C-alpha cells in the first residue's frame, strides 16, 4: 500500500466571506493516496476562518484544535487505507462521497451483523452485541453507547466519523485491551466500514452524481458476504 498523506489548508481559492473588511475562508483537507489527489471540506472545522485563525489552528498550541486535527487526519487515513486494501485503487469520487456522509451515519443505524445473515456457514454465527458469542468477549453496544459517544447523540450513540477518528480508535483499543490485538482492530474497522454501505446505498440513490457508484461497486452494496464472511469467521468464539 502506497503512502497516504493528509494535509489541512485554508482554501483561499474560493470567494471569501467578508466580515468587517476581513476575508474569511473554509478549511479543506488535501488527501493523496496511490498517486491520486482529492480534497474534501473539513468536518472538524466547519466555520469560516481568517488566515491568522488558520495559522493558530495548525500551530498545535491549542489543545482542542490539535485534537480535532488529529481526529480528522486519522479518519481520512483509515478510509483511504480501507479502500486501497479492498480494491487496490483510490477512487476519489467514492472516497469523497463516503467521508461527506460519515457524520450522518451512526453505528446503531447500520446492520453491523448483516454479513452473519448472508454467510452460508453455521460457524459464522457471531454476535458482536453479545460478548459470549465472539472471540473478543465484547458487547459492542457498550462501546458505541459508552460515555465517550454519549456526548454526541443520546439516542444513537457514536457516528462513523467518531469511530474512525484518532480519539475513537484510541478508545476502541482501550475497550478491546484485554482480548484484542492490532488485527482485531483492523477486522472490526473493516466490518463497520463494509456494513455502512447499507446506509450509503440509500444516500447515494438520492443523488444523480453518486448513484453511478452503486453500479460501479455493485458487489459491495449488494453482496456484503463476499467481503464480510472471512472477517466474521475470524471473530468466532
């Protein structure tokens, strides 16, 4: 897998929002993976900022800003890694569309065990919500509705962006610490990512621009067991 780079920048190429004679711009993120470039609007910094505001944000002097930068960078890196791992290429249109909607999809909204239903093997009977039925000994609901995620949405818990953020991944490592290793974390990330395409399917169908992605990646949207079966089997109790 090639190097993935993620860099925030103030998009001064766009028409500024002017307040009291001073120019304000949006913060974007430039992503390079597999020799392909794309840019997305920042999810963590959604206001308008002056050039001095931006310099302060990236100076690392503000702890909260630094945390948000790292959260977004980690989420963007992980999404790119997952797409490269699955397809061996970096589809910039699919990548941007996925990231755009990750704050609108909650783990509790996706069928995280869809792969179990579609697998043909009895041995694939893994329940990630029942710690007695997976090798990790966890009930994932205790994580997605835990103290960290409850600050976001009391009824739905953790969203996909938070799951893949640096803070979310660090919390997950701690949650899994007694039983899990790096491969377990990678497996769970893949399961959550692939399972999210149920919701992305519904979202993409509402956009003429994005709907062609459903045909292009038909198996990912219609046959998740192709990707999920071996992942679930690895988590069998």
